[in-house]
C-alpha cells in the first residue's frame, strides 16, 4: 500500500510521516514521484483546501493522496490569519517574518487566545474520500521562544506545558498538536474504511 503525502512543506511532511508511521503503509512525497504541482488554495475552509490538494495530487500520481491544510486562528484577529496563514503578510515573508508580523499586530492586545486547526483529506483514485479534523488551543506568546517545529511554533504558547510549540520535542508536539489529533482520527477512519470494504485495496 502506497500513499502520497500531498504537501510541498518539508517540515509538515516530516510530521505527517512520523504520525502515519504506525500504519503499515509506504508513504512518498510528490517530489519523490517527480510531481511538482502548486495547487491553488481557492477554498474558504481548511477542509475545502485539503480536499483540493488531495484530489489534485491523487490525480497526478494515480495513487491515494493525503493532504493537510492547517493554520493559526487568533481570536483577537477575528480568526485570522486562518486559511491565509501560509500567505500572511504577502509573498516576501518567511516563517520568521510572518510570526514577527503576527506579534506586531498583537501588540497591546490582552486577549491572546488562539488555536491551530488542521483538516486532513484523503482522495483515492476511484473517487472515494476520507476526512478528519483536529485543533489545539493555546495563546499567542509575547515574544518568540524555541527553535523547534516550523511556521508559527515559536509564538504559539501552550499554558498546560508552559512552553511554546517551538520549545516542545517533536514527540510532545505530535501528542497535542492539531495535526497529531487530526491524523490519529484519520488513521482510525482509514482502518475502518479498509476493513468495511474489502474492495478498498490500494
Ligand atoms: P502545503 O500546502 O504544500 O501542504 P503549506 O505550508 O502551504 O504547505 P498550508 O497551506 O496548510 O501549508 O499552510 C499552513 C500554514 O499554517 C503553514 O505554512 C504555517 O505557517 C502554519 N502552520 C500550520 N501548521 C503549523 C504548525 O504545526 N506549526 C506552525 N505553523 C503551522
């Protein structure tokens, strides 16, 4: 059984592969298959964008494809940057530029609640699909802390750990993260799906 992990983000790919490692399946990246597609994320929800990516890569690879669409939703920013997390501040910014911009737009803000959201979509070559979602609640830190992870991890603070995502080990992040939660739900659904329909040989 082979699945393509439909992402061009190497750090997200590492996290996805680690969490799916318990499944008895082989995972490859689009790059491994020589596929270089930048899917336009035209959806207005994480679920819509995840499905767009899964279907496009499934079609290109003719293999089942698992996509993750995720982002940081900040209460004081009306849920933003949300589905625009990867594009926050425009094309010129890197991860650090984006989280510094976020800290700047939160300056003086006492309401710091935020959550990460993750939608997983899996598309099969026969048109069947599976979905799952996960979230992780926290707050926006007042300054970046930690070097781990990627994206907004240094500024996403988990009160119960008294650490940012950037200060967690990969294993700790996997246990509590939006992605870990969504992918564990997805794994359960996939196992049920494969058992229910013996024709679902991949
Ligand atoms: P693909 O679409 O190719 O998978 P991407 O990075 O563009 O890669 P998204 O469109 O889902 O992925 O954007 C998600 C953005 O949200 C990501 O670039 C980060 O800025 C942020 N993000 C998502 N999960 C995160 C995490 O676990 N830690 C920190 N930031 C995260």
